[in-house]
């Protein structure tokens, strides 16, 4: 915790001097302490000559009981133990290493290594949690075959699980029992997992294409089994999809998921024993919304897909994280597109990139998809590594064509099966298989920042010249950017909306290039960067009438939505400026009004798309359009525009709500979920008018709801309407779901997002409430994260009480869960993006955090923010 944190550099990579072929672990679980006996068969790495004798093993917060080489205790002189690991000296070329350590999972609140979540014990080893279990080379390029024996009290821990197949189990005397697992696949230690607990289970089977039967099991605390069926169905779906799409069959006889209540992230792909946050497993219509259902489906698929992209072929070092995460997120995205409205699924992905990744790439924490250095690896499980990484894969897939790209991914998996490799190995494999030249494309992995793509068009004599130019702003530590290889999709339409040039992809390689389209009868409407073919900011001034045409006719639903967003944005920006200048709000733009009227008169069949197109850009999107974010002006502008739309189209919105009103009989499918989304959107607009009728209607919807999606639609509509209806529905909600922690997270979010009165004080009260548990990351994210993200005016209050609250929580959390504390610090770090007085207030709070004695995790974020 003290001293200067160590920074690790990608360029310093060196292979491990020793390799471990086999790992044998024995966990003796007792109250107050767990004894771990590890026996490894070790040999010198044949690839490294002239080294050896001395070896580093990572280890943190361990009590070393004994350490022996070939069963001889290591002499004091041959052992140097420190806070982060130990050195062994005088080693032979081959030996058996035996390490005995003691750990206390009950007191481990970091949620890394072996820890307690309610009544069960579980593990989280990625990135470097295994070194909290035993001394070990905690790096992904050391791959070993594991045998694991777990022994514990039979009554308290009837279920004992680890990776691979259970090869033995039985009684162990004194009311104890044991189980032995063997994993036939060599794996890095970050994929190790263990679970012990008194758990309920649902079981199923999946028969692979080649006819093997895989036993599936999903464990959770007793009483939650009925919330697990959607996850199980999603798993089977994912298994079938990976066979049909990539020809990848599951490679073991059993696949197990365990859902745990206390988890730092979403889920973890441990070999054959995935461990999940309950938030990414539980889905029942009474307690989960449509988006919860979709998230469960996608995260279950994501972790399953890792079995090949991540586990069979893994990362050489953590700088390569996007090798597995970018590719797996890409596969998850493909899966999601095949399971919902393709257009709307892509819209959600695009929004994520623009609303979250672009700001990260423009802030103090900007880093390349393949970072060059880090202090704490856990700080690099970022939207850049994950989502931008997936966009880079998507670009390659678009350039190669989907079929050729799928073949190339299979080539990569065959070529490197069982290996720990690099992003460069992946790109090479793609080049080999597709014949693409990716020399310049590689810059996407090495350079941070979002390129700006400026487009201008000229039309004369039946010829359209489209000029594309790129420029990328500097990011911390990277002043100069090269030209990127940018695939840009282009299509041309005539005034009637007919295609005059089918979509094609042009590649911008130089700083500036002109692409010519000949033989046109009249000036066409240009559609570029359709569906975001590259993660760049588009700068293209198109007249309203062109946008209105694209919105009505473009063959790509994402482009239609994008055109609508541009139309809204023009008015929103004018409203922000008016608010800042104390001028009256502008009239709504003509183009925007035409667009909304057309949408309501002739809505697309895809109801989810209609809902998306009716939704004005988020506050984040609006803020992104300005050099300095003026929180109050953005809020005022967004509210004004929504209220104006509601007032002008009240009758149409009423009709829309009526036509999509809940009708009972909940199913989670694309059509039904789309209808619910339209209803929620209409209700949200009508609520802006704050009439007694809409309050009553929302309460009636809440009371009659047979599912959580409609309930939340009603609660959200009442969000800014203080009064009887809001109090009654919220009170009912709190009582009805009191024993469902994940639903209470929704309640905490609602409370935190309510901005009348003294929100900061209310959030502080909730922090002390029995329904809040500071050691559970889901609760912290709901209340503190919900406050910052869901309540901009409360968080950015002039008296700085919002910032102070967040700073206090970072400091309190840092002592127990540094990963989570660092994530919260990330909320204050981008203060430079804000206008005064916000920037100064955020900076002051961040500086106060920086004065404390911090974990390496939080220190890295705070220093980046203040630097
Ligand atoms: N590999 C996990 C996934 O599927 C996430 C692990 C995140 N670990 C961490 N320490 N942040 O994305
Ligand atoms: Zn992942």
C-alpha cells in the first residue's frame, strides 16, 4: 500500500524460466482458515538457455507454512520472501515443488483469490488472484494440468466444485467429505476455480453435433432456482450457436455455472466452472426487465465462447488482454445480433462506443487497445480493451467478408491451440488466412484516441466526389498519431429513397483521399460510416432534408437511427447554447419535427427500432458535442426538447401508448420486448407533461404489471413527478421485493436518481441503511454509481456535496476492495472535460482522495486524473 507502485511494461516481456507441467492442489477448508497444499512438477524452460537456478513466485496476503524442493525444506539462504512474492535460489533443472500456505477466505473482502460470498466460498483469479491462494508464477503463459482435492465440512459445504471432471469423492471422517477434480486441459492459473457451499442446482444436458452428451448444471443459493432457467436456456443456445457459426464443439463432459452474490465484475470464464455475478444469471419476469434478460443471455454466451477464444488459446501476458476479450465480445455481439432485432442490437453497441468508449479515449485514462504499461492490471478491464477491441475485430471481418473472416478465426484457433499468444499472432493468422494487408491496420492496436473523420461532398456533371480526411487528437503519453486504416461504408440514395449505389466499403489509408462516383442522374443523398464501420467521430454537415430522407429510407436501420440522432442533436445543441446565454429556448428544428411526425405516422415494423428513433440523444452524447460539459445546460436542454415533443405530439403519443399497452402474458422475445419498449418510451414522454392523468396511468400500470419491465416503465415515468403516486408505488416496491437484493438494487438506483430535495443527504442515509451492504459491489454500484450516472444535477451540485460523498466512499472502500474503489475513482478522474464550476469541484475531491495512503489500484487512477 505504501511506496511507489511498480509499473510494468509490455516491452519487458520475458518468458518464464521454469514451467510447471502439473499442479496438484489440496484445499483443507476449516473455520477461520484454509490450508492449501500445492505440489508442482517443475522443469526449466527449454527455450531459454543459460538461465536458471533462480525463480520468482508471486504471492500476496499468504501465510507461508512450508516450502520444499524435492521434499527437502528450502534452506533459509535459498529463500527471499517479500510482500508480493518470493525468490527461490539454487534450483535444479527438474524438481517437485511443494508449497503449503494458509489463507482466510472469511476475511478476504477484496473478492480476489478465495473468498466468501454469503454462505459459500468461491474464487476469482483473473487477472492475478491466484497468488492470493498460493505462491505461484501468476502469469498466463505458464500453463499446467491441474488436479484439485477439496475437503470441507459435509453439512456446511455439501457441494464441492473445481475445474474438469470429478474423479473421486467420499467421506473424510469427523463429518467432513472431499472431492477430487481433474482438468485434462492445460491452463493458466487465472482460469482456476473452486466453489464450496450449500447450493441449489438446476440441471440439463446438451448433445453436441458429434453426439456427445454434456451434463449442464447451474448452482445458486437455495431458493433462487426458478430464476435460473433463462440462463440455462441461453447456455444451450450459445453452445448450439458456436457449433453452427464457428464449428466449435464443447470439449468436456460437463459444464457448470455458479451464481454468486458478491462479485467484482459480471462473470468469469474459468475452465468448465464459470462463476457469475447473480446479476448476470437471475432472470425471472417478476424481478428482471427485458434488458436484464438480454444481458443474462449475452454474458452467459460470452463466458461460454471464452472456452475457445481465451481458454484453448490464451494470452501470453496481460497486455494482450484484448486478444481474448475483443474477440469474445465480437462473438458475443454476433450472437446478440442473431437473437434480437439486428438493427437495434447494433444501435446499442454503437451507443456504448460513443457514450462510454469515446469519452474514455479522450480522457486521462486513454490507452491503446493493447496497452504499453500498467501499474494494476485490474484497471485495464476497460471499455477500450473490450468494446473498442471488438470493433477492431469487426472492421477486419468487414474488410474480409464474414465467411472468410470466420474461416480465418478457425485458422487462428487451430494454429495456436493450447498456446498462450499475442495480438500480433492473431493479426498474422488473419492475414495468412484472408490475404488482407493489415500493416497499417495494426496502428489501431498501438495508438489510443478516437480519429475524427471529416467528410465533404461535391457534385457536378453526374459525378460525386467524396472527400474523406482523418485526424486523431493527442492522448496522454502519445503526442503524434499515425494515419489509421479506416473502413468506411458508403451508399447513395436518390430523392425517392431508392438506392443508386449499393453499400460498399472504401478504405481511407492516407490522411486525405477522394472517392469518385460516376454516372449519376442527379445529386444523391450520401450515407456514410453506416452502422459505424470504424470507431471514429464522423464530422459531416448534411442538410436537414438529406437527414430526413435517410431517416425515412436508408436500407440500414442503424443509419436511419443515426440520421434521427443528428436531427435531434441540432436542436439540443441550440438549446444548450441558449441556456448558457440566458436566452429563450429555440423553437424545435423543422427537420426534427418532420422526422418525429413521420415516425409517428408511419412507424417501422421493428418496434424496438421505433423506440430508439423516438429517443433523444443521452446527456452524455449532448455533452460530447461541447468542449466543456455544462451539466445544468445539458439537463435543461434535454428536458426542454422532450417536453416540447411531448406537448406537440401528445395525442399521437397517447395513441401510441394505448396501442402498445401491457396486455398480460409476459414472454421475452423480440416482438414483445419491442412493444414494451415503445410503451415505456411513450409513457416517458407523456410524463414530461406532468398531468394528473399521466400520474394515474403510471400508477395503474405499476399496479397491474405482471412483469418487471412494465413496473420499471411506470416507476421511471414517475421519477420526476413527486407526489402520492410516486410514494405509493415506491413503497410497494420496497416492501414487495425486500428479500430480493438484485431488485432492491433497482430501488436504490431510483432513490439515488431522484433529484428533488437533498439527494446527497438521502444517499448518505441509504449508505447507512440495512438494505445497503458496503461489502457487496452490486449494492455499491447501484447506490453510488447510480447517483453519479443517474443524477447529474445531484452529483454536480454547486455546494460540492455530491463530489464529497463520492470521495468519502472511495476512501472507505479502498481499504477493503481496491478494485471497486478504483472504479469509483474513475468517475471523478475526467474532471477536465467539464465546465466550471464542475471541473474545479471534481478536481478538489479527487485531490483529497490523492492525499490518502491508497492501494496501487486507486493510486493509478487518481494519479492519471490529477496528472
Ligand atoms: N474475463 C472476464 C470476462 O469475461 C472478466 C474478468 C475481469 N477481471 C477483473 N479483474 N476485472 O470478461
Ligand atoms: Zn470476457
